[in-house]
């Protein structure tokens, strides 16, 4: 059995490229079609109804590219709209929240887990609800880190500014004695080195992008949709707008050359 | 002659509240109606066509509140759409770019002017074009400071993180020997103290919010639309969405209590 169709991945912007990076690492045979809704970023400040509508439009676009599976590489969509999308679409859809929760439950020894993300993600309470459903004994310590996204986009990955910011955000979580920390935002893997330095070596850092790629691999195997063919994969990147420095910032997130980026007019995304 | 109708002020989000703050200082008799399009923020990443369309919708909303004059308290709108708006609307409309340019031209002695703003504002080249039109001898040194907006919204107004960030952004402009610096973003007045420390006492800092309020005062006087009546002003604040911490962040920008904020459904903003 071999399914050569691409994996579809979408995000409100470019953050989801860290998930693409991990999928490239783990599933080198698979083709990828990425859609970043850069014209309507951010989703985090919008209502759940609007987020679900935008996500559907993003998925319809990917469906027209004949994808076999969709990854909602966006914490906002995964937090507030995933159940509705899974129920209404006729193909497998994975989010970025569940893989991190699963990995954290396996990793924690003392049942004290930290979660960092955008204000929208932290205040949605989605992570807390997921943990409560799986293991009510796990105690969650969450912290919104609004400066991490612009620091990652600015490329100040190991700057003193970033280190000092990380100390301010992370010290309160560290003091709670968490043994596991979930990076609950697709931008944060870029800051992993600084976050590791502040949290110390003993804390397990769960990279949602990495865990999502693992889950995609498991799912493709389970439903026998892997691309086992020998032909090389081909990738395509679509965005709804190309802001200044998009190429440079995008390549930092992808960790690779970002070839073949096409702007899709929002009017055609129905 | 006395015109008791309110001044209408709009922005893509809450940054324009710094302009409201200055209007309160300078024109204590005037009532203000503010509209922040928080559901569609930011405008800076959107195309000029879309920005003009959004700005028109914002103005139509203000017109329904019977305003006598409109301030586009948004650098993106003022940069890319103001001429079209002024031409198509039947009331006075002022932006935030021209007042800063005017003040800088009056202030500079050595014709070396620095401009800081968002990536969108800096790369639009609007300031350069305006200076060239008025005085081609003025040399412009501009720098995008993407972290200043989230630092202002986070409230880290005098943090070491902010000081260090300001040094990284501003040193190159300072080294060019500018004697005048325009704060080309409505968020930046909150960081004026740190910006002043980095630039030194000898550089004139032009606060666009302050200069815009001055120009509003001049215009109202010129067209005899001041409110000379004794009745106290009343203010109203409308937003298209109320994100988490809106009240707290908004009050930091306004420098005052933010009473009476009403969410207007985007569907009704036509």
C-alpha cells in the first residue's frame, strides 16, 4: 500500500513551519502542502466561531490540493475548533495540542507540568481541560509569554534580551517544581535553547511540533496511507499574503530553504 | 460658534488611545468617540486596498455617532489610505503622519531625522516621500522596531529588557547623528522614557500623538468647530472585539480609566 498524496498543513501564519520542519525530519518520503493564512493572522484574538470558519476555508483550500491528511498546526485552531472540524470533514485531521498532552503525561514523574503559550492559548484553558480529562492528579502551571512570538520572528534566538525575557516568564513556573514543560506555541521551538538554559537540564521540554510529527507518522502507519514509493517528495507553500521579510523569517522557522511560495488571493479561498 | 459634536478617532487596535490621551490634555472641552478595530488588528500586514476598505468601515461607524472630525490614529491608514479617504468623505479627516513630519521639519537643525515605527510603516517609505516633498535636503534614517509594540502592550515600560532592546534598535540611528527622532507608531509614546535615555537629552523626540492633538486643535479653531460650550464632555469607546487584558492594556495607553467600552459586532460595521 502506498499513498503518494501530500500531507496538508495549515496555520494562521508561519509558525506552523516548525511542524513542517519536524515532518520533513521524521517522514522524508512524504510530500507536504502548507497553507499560512498570513493575511488574517493572528487567529488568537478572534472568536471561536470565526476561527472555525477560517480553519474550514484553510482546509477547503488544502482539499483542492488533494491532501490525504490535514494537520492544524495552529494552537488556536487546535484549542477552540478541532472537534468541530474533525466531525465535519471526511479526512483525518490532527491538531497540535493532543500530541503535547500525551507526551507530557508520559514524561512527568511528579505530576507537575508547565505550559507556555500565547495569551489566547493560556486563557482558553484547553490544556487544563485535556489534562483533567486524562489524569486529574496532574497539576498544571501555565504562563502566557507574549514576547516570545515577536522575539522568534525577529530572530533574536540567543540574545541577552531573549534570555532575560525567558527568565522573567519562566522563573515562576520553575519555582513550582515542574518536571515537564510544554512549548504550547508553534513559534517556541526556535527559542528552545534559551528556554532549556533557564529551566535547567532536569526538566523535560515537550516540543509540540516534534510530538505532532510523531503522531502524524503513527496515524499514517495505522491507516496505511504512508508513501512507500521510491519517487522523491515534492513540497508546496501557499500563503494568503507575503509580508515584508516573509522569506527570511519563514526560512528561520522551516530551518531550510523555502522554495516555491505562492500567494493565494483570499477571495479564492472558499 | 460652538459645535458640541464629538471628535471621532479610530485605530486598528488600542494604540490610538495615546492620541486620545493627548486630545484629552489639549482639548478638555471636546467629547471623543473612539473605535478600535481589535477584531481585525493588525492593519500593517494587509494590502492598501484592504486597509482603505477597513478604514472606510471604521469611519462609517464614527459617522453614525455624529462626529464632526475624524482622526485616523493609525500609522498604516495614515500612510497608505489617507488621501483616498480625505477625497471621498464629507468631513475633515486628519492622520498621524503629517503632524510628525511638520514638527520634525521645524525641529531639525542639521537636517538629519530619525524615524522609528513598525516594519509596515518603515517599509512603506511614506515618511521619506513626505520629507522629500517638503524639503529634499533632509536626510532620513529609519528603523523598524517590531518588539516595541509587544513590550508596550506587556507593560514593560522601564524594564531592563526594554532598555536593552531600545539600545539594539536605536544605536545605529544615534550613530548617524540625527538631532530629531519621530516616534512613528502610536504605541511608542509609552516607551518615551527609555527611548529618551538611549538617544540622550540633545535629540528632539517628536511624539506623533502629541503633534496630532495639536493639529486637531488648530483645525477645529480654523473651521470654527470648537466646543466652546460650558457643558462637560462625554466620551465613548467602541471596539470590534474585547481580547483578554483589554481593559488593563487600554488604560495603560489612555493613561486614565477606560470607562464605558462597548463591543460592536463587526457585522454591523458597514
